């Protein structure tokens, strides 16, 4: 696995950690036509119970993770501060961008990436590290400074460089919504287009995928939500704007149906039993064309959901004590 893909993996893993601020320097790098934006804050979340749990899973005893740190001088548990991601949705040429702030060593990361087969080029005065992805597309990574990085599809990274140089800003309405969500949550997302755009061609079962597109996803015109980490629990909330009050009610019924199916399987499936316990506390409501959902769950139970059935329970206190 290349250094660039390793970097992408640790950024996604770090996305389980969050806080409530949005750095405008990151937000303004996102494409103005983004259909989906999410944000997370890493450094101020390390004291949350779930944050410490996630950090404990990123142990340097893992040879691959330890080599990544040694090769790049970058330890996401220590050096990563904040992440904002944007995507344009489904198209013939989808664009994905992940921008992050922290403490980076661009030279060491570029050297390590080249040693693992990546290419290095110059665009707009910035060094861009590229690597092949599935198909003919290229993934790219660049450092706009020692504290600001951008990675994603090559076109998206090039466009982010252009926005950085020109001082472009995200449209005010979208930026205001992002800041509103971030102020109320530790991790957040906002979709500005039909949710079905993100699942087109991605459903493995074509019949199931068609049903989802026709009966559920097509009805959702926009959505947003977030996660709030407490001392001992985690709150998840969200809302979906649909085409009509009838669609909002139907969407709520579908969610209740899926929750009921989980409840029916709880006696035969340990994971379903854990989920059923959580769903008992779920609240659904509709108002005109909007459906809202909220759920508060014990942090310890969320940890258990990450453990495969029959596996040992996660070691919580001892590993957490080692993280500073």
C-alpha cells in the first residue's frame, strides 16, 4: 500500500474524532459546487471517551502504522488537527477532496511516497504527489503549507490549489450551514443535493439498489446531521428534506420498518441485539416535508459495535492511559 493511500486511511480513521470548530482556511478550499461536505476536529476531541477509544486502535505496535510514521514523520494521533471533506456527487468524473490542518513534514512525506511508487509533479508552484487509483483516475496529495494539506482526485486537488491562490471562498449560504452544524455538533455533514446521487451505481444488488433509489433515496432532496460526544454517551441527530410531507412520512415509516427488522433478529444475531438496544431510544418526527431523527447511546455500547461477535472486549483503560 502506498504512502498516499496510508495517509488517506488514517485520515478516515481519524474522522471518528471531532469537535465543534470549522477552520475557514479549510472550508474555503472545498469546491463551491460540492453536494456533500463534512467536517471534523481532531485535537480537542482526544479527551472524549470515544476519541480515546479510537486513538487506542491506532497503536504504533502495528508494523504498518509504525513504518508509516517512521517514513513520513507524521503521526495522526499527535499531528492531525482538523479535517474537512467535500464531494461533487455522482458523475462521469466525480471529484473528492479531503483537506486537513496539522503539523506536516512535506519533504519527508514526498520522499516516502516516491519510494513507494508515487509520482511528484509541480502545479501552480506547489509539489503534487500523485498515484494511480482504480480505473484511469489519479489520486493526488499536496501541501499548501507545513500546516495545510489537500488530497483527493487529481482535478479536485488542482482546483483547490487554484482556490487557495485566488483567495476564493465557499458560497455564503453553504458556509453558514456548515458553521451552524459545527457549532451544535462535534462531527457534522451537509448534503446539498439528492442523496441518491451518492449511491448511483454503488448498490451491489441491482434489484435492491433500484428499490432504494425509487422508494427512499430519490425522495431525499437534501440532508444534514451530526454527532455530539459526551462524557459517557454519544448523540446522533439528523434531518432530511424530502419532496413533500407525504414523502417525509413515508421515509419515517421506512426507518421504523428497518428498525423493526433489526428488533426481530436480535435474538439470533448478537450485533442486531446491540443495535436493537440503541434503537429503543431512537426518536423520529416529521414536520411538513422534513423528517428528523435523534438517538443517544452509551459510549461503551458504541465501542462494542466495533468488536466482531466472539471477539474479546476492547481494552479501554490501559490503552487510553498510554495516549497523551
